[in-house]
C-alpha cells in the first residue's frame, strides 16, 4: 500500500540510504546550531576540599538537588550567602521565607542561606 512497496529492491535501498544521509546531514546541522547558540556549562575542576564537600552534599541531599553557582554572588541581605563562581550547593527550598521564587534556600556545605535562583544551574 505504500508508494515504495512496489519498487525494485535496489531502488528501495537507494531511497533508504538517501533518506538516512539527508537525516544525518540535518542532525549535524542542528547539533552545530545548538552548540553555537547554547552557552557551554560553567563546569570547573574541583579541588580536593570541594570534592569532599560535594560528596557530603550528595549523601545528605541526593545528586538531583546539586546546583553550581554560575557567577559570583555577594550576599547583601540577612541570610544571603556570598559564593564564588563554580561552587556547588544543594537546593533546600526553591522559595524564600516570603514566598519569593527568585531566591532559593541552599546548603553550601556548612552555611545555609539564600542565593538568587538565576545564578544557579543544575550540576
């Protein structure tokens, strides 16, 4: 019932190869566009102390709660944390005490406090 159902076998395989080649080209183009448009993650190598802190955070909160600080944060209000770019924190609540979702409560491996949500990305 399909249009290619009555094609000779060599023509059918040629059509399949052409379709796969076209799909591969489209996928490569998409990947190049995606890599150009999407900024690369902040990921930085961790020193041994930071690695121990990350392992502690994972054991306390689980790997799905870890976030990395994307740029330096200077705490300006009470309970705000001051953090360096690249630090790993664990999300405790995605809201502050007044219900503001742009400030998240995090555990920085010792101190706990609030950080602007826009300065965190999943680790």
